[in-house]
C-alpha cells in the first residue's frame, strides 16, 4: 500500500488546499442544510380577486391560506413587477365570475401566472383542482346548499394537504442543500484524481512500475487514496450536522456514512474513468468544469427534476448525479432506508461499471503506452 500512503500525503500536504477542498464546502453545505431543515417555509403565491369577493371566493381564499403563503396582488398594477418584488412564483386569478363559471361547468380552467413550470405552479394547480372537485361535486348534489356542505367538508377534514405541502416545501430547500453537497463531492473527486495524470506527465509511473507493483494495483491504490480524501469531506459534513448543528437524519449515522460513502466512491471511480478517456491534464482542467456543470444541472443538483421538460427528466436517469442527489436528500429529510434501496443498487452498479472501465482504459491508454 505504498502508493496509497504516498498519494494521501500528496493530497493532504497543503493545508490551505485542504481547507478549500474539505472544510469550506462541508461547512457551507452543513449550514445550508441546517437552515433548510429548521426554517418552516411555505410555497409563496399571489392572488388577484375582485374588490367585493363572493362567499365562494372567500372559501377558496381561506383554503389556499392553509397551505400557502398568500400575497394579495393589485390587478391595476403590473403583475410581473409585483411577482419580482415579492418573490412570488405563481399568481392565481380568483374573479367572482370565473369561479362561478367553473363551478357551474361553463369553463374548466383558471388563469395562473407563473415564471415557467415552477414547482409552486404544479403544487398550486394540484391543490386548487382538489378544492374545485369538492365544490363542483357538492354543487351537482344540491345547488342551494353546496356552499354550506363544502365549508363543512373543508373545516372537518384533516389538514393532510397542509402538512404534505409544508413537508414538500422543506424538501425543496433540502434538495438545494443536497445538490450543493453532491456537487462539492464531485468536484473534489475530479480534482483529486489529477494526481494520476501528474504521475503520467512527470513519468513517476515508470519508477513505480519498476517495483513489484502491477498497473492494476497502482490504479486501485490511487482510487482508494482519492476516495479517502472524499470520505474525509463527507465525514466532516455528517459530524458537523449531527453533533454541532443537532440535525436529526432519521436513520443511524453509520448507515448515513455507508450510503454517502457509496456515492463518494461512485464519483471517484467516475473521475478515474474520465481521466482515462481524456488522458491530457491541460484538457482536463477545462472539461472538469463542463462535466460537473452538465451532470449536476441535469442530475437535479441545481433545481428539482420535476420542473424540467419530460425528455430531460428521462435523460437524467442515466446520470449518476441524479441518484446521488436523491440519496443525499432522502438522508437529510430522514426517509427510511428501505425507500432508498433501488437508488443504492443503481449507485453500486455505477461504481462497478466505472471501476472496471477506468482500470481497463487507464491500463491500456496511460500505462501500457509509456
């Protein structure tokens, strides 16, 4: 394990670089996770109503306020400018005539202003449809008393939707924190793997292979040394969250470390496979940023997959960042382990694939060509 020990010393010898690679990203992600999991935030929406609201509009308004942070918009002013100033993603129009027409079956849709297909828009659409289903069904049963019966249903039904949307709103914030963690872990794995190409460029590999070390052993020891550094980052992150910020992950801390370590090993093995393909340290610096940006963007690190077009959601299924982000998010919000087994198996499959391809290509393209 001489190569392993030497690589560890090389990767950790610069204290400032160690701080930038391990400590700073872990602290930033831990703080993001802390604020995401401890601040109760609701989806923010705007509503536009007539000055004199009817009773049915009042009922709908009250139901929306149970699950959303509602801002009243002025219909006389620019809706877009009000959305930008208030930080609202969606605005729903609750005109008296429009609501009456929907309940009486004269129209089927309601006007919603939104910046693209944001997650708030989809949640709002689902929830407003559930409200109208109750109102329309009661109106079809008894037109004279449908308002009273609808109020009774809304008042006596459990606030399942409210708790569900609060959870989803918090999960959205946690998704960003988990995406940031995955991205930092990915960056660290790619940057640390440069030591293999440096050995190639400086002809250190020739001296190493003159000793009783096979090419496969050298590559495996290099992979383990890079993985050890990434493990330090995730260990520091988990310990900081668990024991300093008092975050409850919902599962055993050992399980968290094992699952995140599998994700970390997947990124390390991908990095080794990637450098075996690029095989040029000058090109690698440029390509690293492109690979991280594209894979994190499509893999759901920057925004939820649900707001992307359907073809991109399907494309995301072939990216390892998708499953690493899902696992990290599920760990942070405390989902049971059995709900993550499929993602874990897929990540393990990626690990095996990347290791085999990386060792094979690196042996042929880098070492045996020297």
